[in-house]
C-alpha cells in the first residue's frame, strides 16, 4: 500500500511493481499493519456474537458487544503461532487476526483449538481503497468478523449434550408409557366392523389388509383403513392426509393418548422396541402412500390432496357386480323357471316350491344355488338349458328332452296325448269335410251329366277315360275342385262330340235323300233305284252308295256313278 497526501484526501492505494503486480500478493500489506496499530492504540473492539447448536437446541456462548482491553501486543509469538494482535483484559486473552489477502489456514486453526484460547478474525479484504479516517471505525466495529475459537464452546457443547440426554430420557419415558398403553389397547380380539365388511364387499380386502405395525387405534386396522378408503377414496371431492386423520380421530377410533404423538417420540418408540411401529398419524400417512403407489388413489394437487383413482373405482365396480351377481342370477333363473312352471297345470306341479328346488341337487347332481357361483360362460350354459326347456314347453306339442328336475314331463306327455287326439279329431273333421265336398262335387257333376245324357249318365260317370288319366269323371270330381273342372271339360267335349255327330247324321240323311231322289229320277223306278243304292259298287271300294254317301262330297261322287250320267 502507498500512502497518499496532498490535494487528495489521505488514503492508501495499491502500489504496482514493474510487472503490474500489486501488494495484495505480498506477505504483509500496509493495510494489515495499519489495522494492527489501530487496534493496539484503541484497545476497543466489537466482538461478534457466538452460538453453539446441536441442530435441535442452541446456546449463546458470546453476546455481540463492544469490549475494552487492558493491553494489546502486536505479533508476539504464542506457542506455535504468531497472532496479529494479542489483547488482554485481566486474566483473559483474545487473539485477533486480520484477513487482508489470506484467511487463517487449517494448521493455525488447529493450534488455536489446541491452545483453547479465544480468537477472532476480522475481514478487511473489502476495505483496501477506503480513506484512512473511515477505516478505523471499520476495524473497531463494522468490518465482518468471526470467531475462530472460543474456550467456552466446550462447556456449551457439554451443556447441549446434557440437554439432549435429558430430552431423550424424557422422550424415551414417554415412548415407554405409550408402548405400555398400546399393549393395553391391543389386548383382546376385536370384531370385524361394518366398514371392513363394506370394503371386503367392494373388493378391497387386499387394499385394507393389516400390516401389524399400527398402534394407538381402538378398532381393527382393517376397519379404519376401510373407512378411509370408502369414505374418502370414493368421495367426489379430494382429501388430504390431515382430513383422513381428523376423520378417523372424530370417529373415536384413536386413543386420546395417541391423538398426537410427536415425531421424536414415535422415533423413540421404534428405537426402544426395535420394531417399525407406527403411531396413528404415521400409519394413516403410510396407508395413503401405499394406496397411491397401488394406483387406488391419485394426487390431484401439489398441496397433498388426493382423490380416488380409476383402479379403485374399477375394483369397487367389479366387486359390486360380483356381489350383485348371485341375486341377479337367482332372479333371472327364478323368472325363467316361473315361466316354465306357469305352463304346467296345478295337478302336475304338486306344490312346486322354487326356494326348495333351488337348494336340491338336480340332474348330474348340480345344485342350482351353487351353479350361480360358476364363471360367466358356465352360468350362461346352465341358464341356457332352462331357456331351451321354456321354448320346448311353448311348442305344440311340447318336445321336452330334459326336465332339469322340474315337474314338466307329465305335463308334456299329457299335452302330447291331447295334441294327438286333437290332431286325430282334426283329421277326421278334415276327412269328413273333404268327403262332403267330394260328394257335393260328384252330385253337381252328375246333375250336369244327367241333363246332357239322361239315362246314360251313370255309365258315363263311372267309365274310365284316357283324357282323365284313366279315371272316371266321378272319381275325378271326388279328388278336388280342379279335377272337377277337368271332368266338366270332359263332359263339354262329349257334348261337342254329340253335336258334331248330329250334324254328320243330318248331313248324311240329307245326302242319302238327295242321292235316293236322284237315283229314282234316273231309274224311273223306285225299286230299281233302291236296289242300286243297296248294291256294292266297285268304284266305291265295294261300298254301297247308301253307305258311302255321308256328305256333299260323297254325294257328288255317288251321283257320278248313276247310269246315264256323263263320264269325265
């Protein structure tokens, strides 16, 4: 440091050598010397406060304040070290070190502790450019300062250790009292409560299982866990650990002595027993943590708020379905069986009782009540048999292959017999009706035939005809209405044939009359003309003219053969 006077205010400034280095790198600076001289001259110094703590308790070793010394000696060796200033007041000694460039090293600190002498370090590293008239006050009271060692620390540490020992003894005593209380509370078996029953019914048995480390509760561990899971996990609003603990406490399930147990007492209980016992607030917190890890609850805020998770709701839903399944299956089976029994007359039911039948072994020794417990596929197969039986009973007649232990076989047989009789009656009625209809068709046809044929009607009615497939018209009329029309068509054809035959006979008679008249005119004698008519003629194929002449054409042919007629 270089002191400057003159126009500028007196102050110190770092001097530079030819290489640009300042005095901050030298062994002892001017500031260092100035500080030592200032303290030695003033014999006054503000001491920093000093506290000793074991992390739980703390004691004031030195209160911060100004201290006046009787004397001060600069750089006087004290054993293995040379303090900057040795201050004395009565029989007490204080070493003062000034930090300008370098703090006290570990070796010096070790020596100070070994000598068990008070020592402080004043940090002047930030005051190198400060004017001299301001620097003295910084040295006396304002500059940062720390205790390097104080001989009172050992006594403070001993006192803290004694305080800790007494605290631990007090806590251990309290812990032992609580452990005794816990043993008293835990004596005797506790009944399963409604909340535990509800949790089991909701499929949460494994979730609320006891781990055996919770103490201080007046109910089974499963009971309060079930309460928390159902009361809060399934609630619409979120909840915190504090909410769960307060609710369990409000239920009166926590012994008053365990209403709040400090963490230190809880740790002592574990230390004393050597077991991982958990007091109520810890046990509830552990349960929520485990439940969250299992995915049953989820954190919904950064402030420790939870809500029921999807896995919890899915588990409860499955449990509800499983719980309701036996009753639903019973109701379904009862409904189908009731419908089946409703198709059985009272005589054959013989006081059938579903509830009694439900508990008795049926075909293949299957008890309906136990069939309800089967898996879904087996249950549907079992129920399907009754549904098929119901369908069989609805049929007419019922075709029952297996009565499934129900009083339906006699009913089925009776209805089958009744069906057969009814079918027989229906068949007879159909036959009788068919016979009446057939007879009616024959009568109607006969009337038409008699009108057309007169006395020959019966012969025609019974005669087989090729046009009717070898059957008689009467037989055809008996078969069906369509066949009646076919027989009627045959009658119409007969009528047409008769009309055509009449026409031919008329033409034949007309032609013969004309031929006879022509012949008599030609022969001039009736007897010769009649004889010619009856004589076979070679040109007519040896057929008589009266037989050959049947129409105008044959008439002309015969006329050509009369004697005296010109030949073509």
